[in-house]
């Protein structure tokens, strides 16, 4: 079987690559013929690969921005690909950037038809997304490893500042320095498992508590059982100053505009969302739906034309009495429903409706889902959060992973209060562990202080013992 190898540059960021790509050397070791073809990221992506590999039985896809492509693991993949004569070979529970993707050349036209029929975007995941449409359509060879890194969702591609930061830290490990000569993926995997603190990276998700208006307005707000804080709004100018720091610190972030009450009551909230979009980030607004007046509704409707903006409405019930029980400080149920339906009828792709699963509404969730499924599939059933036992237990059959994993929020998020303070995480409602203030200090220093707390968490920090949010994941 003759393999033609393509290095795809379209999805990479050359300015972030300061290492020599191992792909040409691994191709040579495996007998893969490197093709000098620049395949563009466009609608003809798969067609162009098909044309570029004429005369070959299969094409091997690699990218230049991972330093950890493995000879040993890819040899296993190609051996099985030859033996079973499959259509698509890939790795399932490895970090991205260790194992190539291999496609039987004659399967490419079929894949392209599936892609176009299902409007699948062309990106690094295009082949995976194609086969997920119908896994029985293609013969697959899926390579597995017994190194349990899947739970960490690691990518070795230097395609973001977040990943580049992590790669620079990993590069200091002895197993990384000797990679490709004396060590291979198993040794690197063992080193990462022994040094999990290195997997903490620059924040991907920044959540702003933009206002304390309506704090405690619903029964699952942490302020419901605490003394209500004084009214405080993050000003638009302060928000833009902090956003500027974020934009210089990380790339392609998700900025969450949120509160523990009435987010949409902030008079400059939509201007904040507009600033996020102008800076090229994704924006998420989370709020109760009953605070919008007709003018605000029209402005938000206009902003939602941008696919990078999404809104999640906290509704929790389609029964007026149950809604009032869950949202005792909210406006009337009719206003809430009218606002939600307004957006579901006009901006379905960007609008989500959410119910927090609790004892009080558990039997109602089927009715909730049935009602909104007439409008959209964007229905979120969210887990209840006790905020480290600040709130009473309202969960139905609480479930957690069988084995505790490292907290995603401490690993890759930053939470920002209206005064600019950054607590260790969003669970720190009382401000017991403040990393710094983004209106007074540099974001690099504040982020660096979180390293100690993440290491404490890995080693069993008692502060985290009553928290089960560690396995929940934002973007």
C-alpha cells in the first residue's frame, strides 16, 4: 500500500511555532512519501486532497504545529490500516497532535459528499465530523492507548496562545527534551501524569459578574442564603480596560457576561457585548429573561446577528407558579416567556433556554423540554450547584465521576467581580482567596498566583472538598 503524506498548513499559526516539526522525519521513518502540496482551507479542501494524491492508495494528514507526533504510535496505526484495509484510521484517546489521520484515497469523494450534504465546516476536525454522521458508512481503524490522558482534553497543536503556553511548559520535561530519540509518547504521557500542574494553561473562559443587581433573585443564586451585596455595576470603561488586558494575554477567548441575579438589568450590558465582538472574542450572556424592555430587546436582537454571540435564558419552568417559586424576585412570568419566545422565533441558533435540575422542578422537566422543543434544540438542563454548601441540597441523585479529576475551572478560567477583583474561582462567593484586581494589577501576575492554588487542588486542598463543580466544563 502506497501512502502519500500531506502537511496541512491552513489551520496553523506559524508565528507561534518555535520548534522544528517532527512530521518530515516521522514520514521518512514510516515510508510515507511527503507531497509538496499546499492544500487551501476552502470548500474544495477534500477535492484538492484527492487530486494531490493521484497514484497513491491512501493519504496521511499531518499538521506542522505539533512537536509530539510519534513514530511508535503511528507505526501501529499504519500497520493496522494495511492489515484491515479500512477507509479511515485515527486515534481516539490520545492528545491531538500525536497520531496522524489516514484516509483511503477512494473514500475522499464519498466523504466530501457527506460533508456538503450536512454542511460540515472545513477545519482540523472535518474528517472526524464526517464519520460521526454515520459511523457505519466507513470502515474505521481506531487506535487506543492505555495512557489515560483523554480526560485532560490536551491538544499539542500550537494553534492558540493557551496551547502554546502549555507546550512551552511541557518542553522543559526530560521526556519532552528527548522525544523522538530516546523517548516516545508513552514516556511523555507518564511524565505529564506525574506533573499535572503543567496542564494548567491560560484562561479560555473569562466570566464577568457584571452587576449585583437582583443578587439572590432565584433560589439557586448563592446570594439567596447570604446577605445581599450592595448594588454594584462594572462600568463600561473599566470593562473595556480589562478586556484590553485579556485580548493581549490570550487568543480566541469566550467572554461570559453574567451575574447571580439580573444580568440584563445592567444598563450598559449590550455595549459590553458589542465591545467583546469588536475584539474578536466569542461572547456569552447568561440572564433571567424578564429584565428586557422593548428597546433592549431590539438591540439584543440586532447583536445576535453575529454568530459569536449567544444568550442563555434562565427560565427553569413553564408553569407560572413554579417559575415564581424559583424566581421570587423576578418580574412576571408572562414577560419572561414573551422575551424568550421572541428570540426563539427570530434567533434560534444563538438563543438557549435553561432549567436548573432541582427537587422542586424535577417532575416538571419533561414538560419544560416538550414545550421548548417546538422552537429549538438549544435546551440546557443544568446541574444544581450548592456553592460549597452555601445553598441547601436540592439535587436529585447527585452524581460525580467515579474518579475525581482536576478542576477545569481552576485550570483554564478566570472569574472577575464588578470591582475588578479576581477570586480563585466562581465558587469563592465570600472572597476568601483573591488573586488580585485587574483594575490595579497586570493580568499576568494575577494569573500566575493561581498556579499555587491549582497545585494545592491537585494535592487535595480542603477548600475544594465540598465542591462538585470540578468536572463541569465551559468551552
